[in-house]
C-alpha cells in the first residue's frame, strides 16, 4: 500500500509570523517534521502542502516534495486542514499518483518520533480504521466543570458521574494530541473529522507539544536546551 506523509504548512500565520519556518534548535520548524518523516522507512514519500514560495524552497532543501502550491483560498484562517489535504490528494490523482494511506504530520508538533509514526501506520494497517496519537492527561475530567459567567453556576463536564473519588483511583484518561494522524484517502475526501479517528497510539507528553504561541516556542526551545533532544537533521541531513 502506497503510504505518504503530507505536512501542511501555510505561510500566513498570525500568532508567530512565518511560524512554520521559524528557527528551532538551529533548524526551521518545518524541517523537524520533514526529517523525522524521511527517517521513517514505512513512508514512501514526504510532501509539503503550502501556498508560500519560501516555505516550498525550504521544504525541498530538507528533502520533501512540493509538486505544486496550495491555492490562497485554502491558506486562510478559515480553511481547514482537511480541506487542504483533500485538495492535495485530488491534485495527486490528476497526476496519476494517488496514495492508499495518508499520514498527516502537523509542523507545529516537532517532537514526534519515528517510532510513533511507525506504530500509527502499523495500527492503521491492522485495523483499517483512522488512527490518531494521544497522550495521557494529569487532570481528570471528573473534576472539570462548565462555568456560567453570568450566574457563577458550575455544571459537571461528565454529567452525573460521581466526583467523590480518590485521585489515586482515577482511571487513565488520554487526549488527542494531533502529532500523527493516519487515514485512508477517502476519509479526507469525505471530510471526516480526524480528531474522531477511533484508533489511538500513545505518545509521550513531549511528542504532544504544540507550538502555537511565542510562549509555546520558548517552551520548546527550553526543552531542546535541557532535555538534550536529538536534532532530526542528524537523522536525515539537508539534501542541498
């Protein structure tokens, strides 16, 4: 089965200008995802979907394919990732190059591992169902409440579930962290919600780090400095 990775990286980020190519550990942020994907032997090809010429240039330098640019209308704040990926797949089909399995790797989550990508693809092939990465959360939802600001009334998130439970007796709860999604081509074309993929693969908390704000970027840089993370270019160097 032809299995590809698509990394969506538009140029119009507002929270952090040009976020997808900002420096992280001496590499453009995008390069982390490209390099780890290239190191994953279970992937046949690594693509980047972008509307931005500079991002396309950098993506190619690190070994990703950018066969065409994304239309501007699919690079706005209102455009969804699924819309962008489905467009990309349809363009590949026009070139008689349609994959069977698509792995979505968001560039803002740079710390996913080759092992997680591999496990996610294996889980998809075993089950035939969409796969998403998850990580354990410390805050159990039994203690979470909706808060009505007008009345200060609290409503349980979990309805009538008894919240008189010792912390050590809480069951394990996981959140979708979005580091890796694996789906069929048809899932994208039918615009399914990838966060609702029924099969999960567990990642470390580190792999779920998502860079969306400057504070997130500072935290990621702190992690690189103090956790001695492997810079992915040591796995797969630039091609140019």
